[in-house]
């Protein structure tokens, strides 16, 4: 042949059998048990016209007839949703008529140049025709091409061998209008893989058979066993060639089409977006009434709370501003904070407008709700520029409560980072917010203001803020220099230039001025974590032995932890220790109670999580800082899941002890600072000043102070997928966390004992739904995972002797873990088939061993106490 595309014979009718199947299932499952359906029909094809100037330009008419819809897998009669229903009943009279109206393709060299169909046909039937039309597009020579078909404009590769042609379509290259979003952090997100291949067998220069298969695989990054796959298969097989209608005479395509039927219009071959309406869906307020009871504050550590939160978000995303406001305005004080969590997490323009209209930042009495709103903004899974713009406007306006002002700018920092991570650093709202924080920091005079802008930078992590942070770290007093160095500690080591390391070295070695222990130890940690040179490590090791006892013990412990945990700088440290006389017994065997220790909480095939716990005391046995971190990471990403730091200073006077050198003038203070899912929260003060301390101490109930309580949307993934056979698939994975973190500090002067505790209570619920929607039938699979757990950290110190006794306990209670998979097929009438499988297990509790030295001390502390020590004061 002289043609480069398939060619039809004149006056012939080609009769094909066509089928399109859809399957939805778990990734590793075999298709025999999948949910799905099969659409089948006859297809008649005949040539209408051939261009007299170019016989490779043909008009082809394609007609669908004898449509049938059935199960893709055998179902017993009782479970067959199609049983006893005619095709007309399943698809609907109008849709069936539309499907059977013919389409016309202009094929030029095998490619669809124009797709003719009737206007005002339902999008669903039009897409089924587009899926069929796209099968007729192929080229007869090997090579790559950009092609437009139902999937969009895609990179396609052809392999031709004699009468067989294979077409591979790179689905991730397809340009088509996409809707949906992904989660901010890779660990919380979903990975997708998509493939498409079509095999043609030709005979007598036209198609004898076509087999097409398209696969989509979705995996939850944090647990790759959880996922879904969609398989779409198409088959077209030539059954017979008969005598057919003759050709239409004409020179131009337009004339021929007019002669045929003047109602034909040229349309895009790319699928049009369609969505079937929900007939029996509850309204937002009906849905809220059904889940309301699970949302009370005391139920927030239960998986049911997280489940309800996710379903509420899904419904808020479909709601109008008025519907949302109706619920917010009518709800009581106890439930409002949870409603605000959900409305803010929905992140639609309507939900943002509703919550901003409801909250009045000029009213100090609703500051608890304002704070819940701001934190939910900070945790936003895919924040918009509009959100940051709205917050910046609020910040410039009147804010009644000073703590809210602080939280607001800290959260703006978190949004700046999230938007910058997604190539949004140049957006006007981001540029404006960055300018605001940086310029106001430079002008700030009051310590509280300086600290507030530094905390915002601790979230924003802007490379251009590093020089400012260095300035505050080195030249300012304790609390401010502390925020600046901990902000630097959060940067990726690749940003920590020579200049940063030089400053950290000066702080640690106190070359220019005396610094507090907390600041010096953080500076050392930054040096040791940013690929330190041999000399830097050597100088740090030489300093050990010259430090005050507790700081000395802390540094020894930090070095041992780096070696034990094989952190990047461990090689250099080993090298220095080998070459150095500094490694003498005396230097490394100083007594003391401070420590630093890391270990694994879980080690899995996909993600692992680690904890690190470090505690620094003053020489008199009073806590200076305890720092608990939980990090989650996979091969290429890390998530700082939580950090709770409790800091205290100037408390020596309570036990009539002598403060450490350089710390004689520190004001009495204790407080707590937390990071949750990479977002630094506003620090909380337990007490400030000696008077405040004494009044709180004598009324101390030891009741923990709540640090964070609420509902957080962690995984937020939603994508629409256009299948090449016509239907649309949608996939959604949502992961919610109900969280309750509290911490406290109590003293007993009588037993000369102090206790610091941090309690993390969490419940997680993850729901995935993958669905294929063809207007007359829906099929899909829902996956759910749920778990509840509590992690407790308690450190008890007895300072009646030196070295004082410290016992750190880290326990996880036994935790229920449940997972379910439900596959379904359903008709608009409500007839539904479901198959559900589940598994519930109890994960054993665990007392984390920490280190041997600690275990020995705990035996002493709890052995030494008499039974009466439980009543404090």
C-alpha cells in the first residue's frame, strides 16, 4: 500500500463486536474477584467518502448497536444488580437512543482529524463514543507521535511488525484539564503509576482486531500495602464484511457532511468532564446531625472522631457558604472548635469565606476558636494563595488578643513555606507576606515582637532569613537567641553555609560572649549535623571535660548517640577519636544526669519512625530543657511529626541551690514549645517570674496543660482520571488525625522530686475511595484503616543527692488497629452489591528501653520511694 493509515474498501459494511470492561480492586488482587462491569455492543463501520485528491483522507461512519451491560465477573442471581433489567432500563431510554446515533470520523493518514457527532447529547454517551473512535486512530510505521485522543494530547509510541501494531501511550504526558490536589508532604501522599497499551492486528489493510488495556495503580506512601488499581480493557473484533452502502460524491468534507445530516458538528475528541448528580445525598446539616455526637472534646482520641471529621470535610467541600455558616452559627461552645477544624481543613473558597465571616478577631472572647482556625490553616494540606492573603490582611487589622496576633504571624510563616515548596514563592501574596515578616523583624524593639517574628521564620525557613537569624542567635540574650538557633536547626543542612557553621562554633566555644547552655548545645548539634570538618569535631571533643558537669554529660551523651545511631557525622567523629588523645577515660566518664538518646519506634518496609529524647539539667538537678522528637521518614522524604520541648530556668531558688555559672540573673520561667507536622506552634508559658511560680506551686494540682487538641487533615489526595473507554474515575484518599497532647511539670519539695510529663493521645483514620462512574452504573472500592494509641513520656528527678536520680519512661499503650476493604457495584435506582473484608488486631504496648544507664536509674528511683510518695506537697 501507498497509504500510511488503514484503508477501508468501498461499498462494504464491516461488522465488529465491541466490549469495554472496568475492574477496581486492591493492587495485588487477581481480577476474578474485582468489582466492575462490562459494556458490550455491535459496531458497524463503513466508508462514506474518499478524497479524490488524496485517497488517504477518508470519512468513516461508525454506529453502535445491540448494547448490553452486565457483570464483569459471575455473580449469583441474588447479588447481580443487573438481573431482570433490560438495557433500556439500565441505561435509560434517552441515553440509549443517543448511544445508537452514529458518529463520523475524518481519518487522514490513520489519525482522527475531525470527530463529528450531535450536539446536546449527554456527555457520558459522547465520551463512550469518543473512547470507541480513539481505537480507530493508528499509524502503520514505527515511531513516536504527539496524538490527540479521548485521553488528551499524549506522547505515543508505535511499534510495527508485519500485520501487528502496538501503540503505547504515556498517560502521565497527556495534556487534559485536570482537577484535584495532592498532600503537602510526600510521606502523607499517594503515588500513582499509569500505563496504556493497545495491540492491533490488521488484515487486508484494515483492522481485524484491537485489544487495549489501561492500568492505574495508586499506593499510600506511608503504607504501600494500602492502595487501589483500576483496569480498563477494550476489545474490538471483526465478525464479518458484507455488501454496504455506496460512497457519497463530493469534493469537500464539509459538503459531504451536510448531505449526510446537517445536524452533525465537529467536536473535540478529548473527553468532556462529566459528573453524575447525587440523587439521595443528605444536606450538610443532616450529615452534621448524624456525626455530631462523635465530635465532643472528650471523644477526640477515638478513631470514630477522625472518621466523622473526614466525612464532614467531604460534605463541606460540596457546600455553599450559607450552608456552612448555618451550622457554625447554630452550634454550641463545646462542638464549635471541631466544626472550625473541619471547615478550615476543607480549603474551598466557600469554606474560607464562611469561617472568616464568622470569626471576629476584634473580639477577645472567641480567641480559643480563632486559635483553632489558625492552626488548621497552618496544617493546610494544599493551601491557596488566597488563604495567605486573607491572613496577611487580618494581621494588618485589629486583633484583640496578643497571643492570637502571635499565632497568626507564626502560621503565616508555615503557609509561606508550603507555598514556596510548591513553586509559589513568587506569588504576590507570598512576596508580600515575606516582606512583612522580614521588615517588621528588623524594626522590632520589644523582645516579644522579636520572638514572634523569629518563630514565623522558624516555620518559613527562607534562605534569605539566615543572616538575620545568625545575628539574633549570636548577639541577643537567652530566649531570643534560643529561638534563632532552634530556627537554624530546622533548615536542611545544605543551606548551612560556612558562615553559619563559623557562627555556631563561636557560640558553642563562647569566643565573643557567654551563652546559655541551651543555646550552646543547640549550636553544637547544628555543627555536628551539617557535615562538620575534622577540626570542628576535634574542637568540640576537646572542649568536653572543660564544661560544667551537666553540660559535659549531655555532650558526651550526644556524641555517643551520633555514633550509636550511625548519623552522617559519625565517620568523622570516629576518625577524630582514633587520632586524639582527647579520648581519655577521664574526659568521657564525668558523672551527671543529662542525656541524649535516639531510637526506632517502628521500622517498616515503606516508612520508619524514630524518637529522640534529650534532657539537660542544671548543676542543681533542676530541668533546663527536655526535648522529645518523633520523626517519620522514607527513602526520600522526612516529616517532623512532633516535638515537645519543656524549658525551665531560674528555679534554683525554690530548692535553695546555687545557679550555674553565667545563669545567676535568669528570671524564673517554665514553658513548653511544640512542633506538630512540621509546623512550629505558639509556645505556652507555665509560669513567668518568681511570684507567678510560687502562687502556681502552692496551688499546683499537677494537672497537665493542654498543648494541642483538635482534628488535623493529614492526607488529602483527590484526582479525576479519564479512562480511555469513556467513563471517568475518581480517587480520593483522606487521612485524619484526632490529637490530644498535654504536658505538665510538678514539684514536691517534701520529696525533693520533680516530674515532667508529656502525653500524646492520637487516633488516626484513613479512608480511600476509588470509583468508576458511567452514569448508569458506579463501581469502586473503599479502604479504611484506623488506629488509636497513646505515647507517654515521663521523667522523674530526685534531687536529694548528687548526682541526682533521673528516670525517663517512654511507653506506648496497646493499640487497636483495624482495616477494611469494601468493593461495590451500584445502580442509580439504589440497587447495590457489596463485598466487605476486614481485619482487626491489637498491637502490643511497648516500654521503650532507652538506654541501660536509664534503666538502672529507674530501678533506683522506684525502688527508693516509699508508698506514701504519691501524695505531693
